[in-house]
C-alpha cells in the first residue's frame, strides 16, 4: 500500500519518490518554506535524487512534524526570521535528529555565519540556481544516507 506524500502540487500517492525512492530506504526530507518558487525548485531537484519531500509552510507545524516523525534532512528557509534560526537549533537538541543534515536557505551571504552558528550543515543562497542546488544536494546526500541507515528500523511481522 502506497503512502500519501505532500508535494508542491498537493497530496499524491507515492509523490516525491521514484523507483529508487520507494520503500523504507528512501531519504526523508522536511522542507520548511512558504515560498512557492523555492519549494518548486527544491522539490524538483530532490525528487530527481529519489528523496521523499515533506513540505511545511509554517514553523510551528514543522516543530510538530519534527517531534512525531524521523527526517534524514531538514531544509529551513530563513525568510521566517528569528523563528527560523531558533528552529535550526531544534534538530541538534533532539536525540532522534541529532545527526540529521540541516540546510539553511539564505537570502544573502551575510546570513551565512549565523546559519552555521545555529546548526546548519549546508547553505543555499538565493537566487536559487538549479546547478548549485543539485551540487549541494549531491554533496549532502551521503550524509543523509548515513543518517537514514543509522536510524533504520525494520518492521516486524
């Protein structure tokens, strides 16, 4: 039975995955952004890499998802301001997400030091260039897979 996955175009069965992304060994990503062009661009790149993308447009809702589900990577848009910087600290404080890859979407390069100080492993600076987004995702993918395998739980029948 396929699960329902949220995507940029709504809730679709199996969306956000392709042949490699189906099943329990797919990388789960939480994308926290309310900017539609940003979400479209990132989802397209992530779906090409067989990542399951869970989109959340509200920081408070994202905190709830973080508490109730396991994510191998978390991408946070810093357009939310100080709330986003506080959210970047949360995965490092939680035992289940301590090793998760955390990425920050920056408006400009001046935000980069604060993003790294608060817990981001990688940054992506606007305007989003598909080549740079793909390069960043390729660089972070092995860390995501390591986190997924570290925390993998096999269902018992």
